C-alpha cells in the first residue's frame, strides 16, 4: 500500500493517539486532576497544569464548527486529484476541537453544527487517519 501524501510522525505525546487510530479507536487525553479532555495531547493540562493524564476512548461523535472547501490545493502535485475536499474543525462531544476532513458527502452540503462521526482511513500499513462523515439520519440521504 503506497501513500504519497505527508503523514503524521508520532512523538511521545501523540503516539497513543495514533496507535488508537490504528485500532479503530479515537483516543483522547483526559486530565487525572481536573477531568478535562485535551486535544492535541500534551505533557501538561492547559486547564490546571497537572502532568497526570489518562487516555480515554472518545465517543467519536461531534459537530462541524467550521470548514473550507479546498479547490486550489498546495502542493498541487500531491493534492490535485482530491479536489474538491473539505478541511474542517469538528467539536467533539468531549469538549475538544479537532482539525480533520469531512468525507462521505458533497462539500456543498456541509452546514454549521452538522452532526458527524469518526471513520478511520488506513492510508498505509502503519498509518490510520481519523476523518469524519455526516451522521446518518432516518429518511434523509446525505
């Protein structure tokens, strides 16, 4: 499996997140002192300063906060075959915001506060990316 686009390089703080994605789980750090979730992961809690945290599986659900539809990709030679595509900020149910892609719908159908759920895209033998798609609703095609 070949993937020609840049991929994340896990470090000490993000390795559990990326390993969770490989297992089909969206893991988030939660502070052991104040119980707040944080994303991106880091050494200390931005709310209380504690250096103690646990990794917790997210519900994988959220809503679109903001988005752009990319029609002029940079670098063009890498992303041109994908246009148009959506880069979005998703507010997760756990109270953190994540940059991602919205897939599974026409870019023009995305609206603010649209409910979305995580899906995992295996782009190589070692990298799985979390992306989001609209939550199916009964009686409505997405």
